[in-house]
């Protein structure tokens, strides 16, 4: 049990970070009431998002905030429900695109991904017992559901990496950014600029902007319904 407590914050952070820390602004999504559906929290095109998955992620997010001793008010809970719903819809949109592009995740790739989680390791190696205990005790989910969620995330990452491959920062762009920073920091004691590190940072920023714009464009053709009211109950 001490081992589980030690890694609880880490594993919760790994699982829900994508839903609560996002560079994507969404496309006009607000929690609304739809026709009651006890098993589904939302529909994105033809894909149904299980209410059970929403509820698990939401509860995990609340747990992490409370473990961090953050103030959890009614407004905070409302905002978190909105963020989790938006994250799940965003994930569904990108997953459908990744599937359309033909990206797939092999069993071996999934196994390597799971083995990389420190929270699933014991003495530096993957532990099946630690894995099952963590899922049951902390995440309260089954290996089947967790692994399906991981497959989706890996597939989406493949799609993002594919898009990011074409993003380049030219020498001129780099030199212009360096000149701007030097002018901004004139007279201040600052460490020397690492050009390659700066180039990578600029590429990441440029990539986030391009992905966000692409996500907005995808949103014009997405049909979705949300079966949840502002109090977190299904409509």
C-alpha cells in the first residue's frame, strides 16, 4: 500500500494530463442537455463515449486536486466537468482522424508503453501485480479499459508526430527570434542562448498552433451531442 501511495500522484497525472492540460481551444463546446442516455455521455460522429469513462476520469481529476491540497469548489467542479468532456471529444476527433489515416498500435508497442510507466514497475522492471493493483486501487478501472485508452492515445500521438515531421524552423526565423530576445533582455544578465534548444521550442510552439488550427477545421464537420447537464448529471 505504501508503494501505491508513493506513485498515486504520478499515475493520475499520466492518465488525465491530456484532458486537463490542453493547447486546444475547442470548437464551441458547452455542456448541454440532450436526450437521456444512461450509458453514453457524448456522441462524436458515430462514436459513443461511455459515461463510465467520463466519470472515472472526472473522479481521478478531482482526486488529484484534493491530493495536491487544492481548493475544490462548486465552480471548480463545474469547470473540471467541462474540461474532461472537451478532452474526451477532442480525443475522439483525433482518434477518428488517426484511424482514417490508417495508424495502428501493435500489441508489442502497447506492452512497451505500459512497461515505461514508473508506477507499474517494481525494482526498475514491469510488475504485473503492481500494474493490476494500481488500476484497481487508484484508477478503479480494468486492464482492458485502460489498455484500450492507451492504444487510442498512442495512435493519436502517431498522427501528431506525422504532422509535426513537416514543421521546420528556418535559420532566418531562428535568427529573428534570437534578435528579438536579445533586444528584450538588453542590459540583463542572461545565459547564452542555446540555438538548437530554441529551435526545438519554436518548432513545438509552431506545431501546437498548426494542430490547433487543424483541430478547429475538423470541428466544422464534426457532429456531436453531449448528454450531461451543468450539475454533472446525465440529461
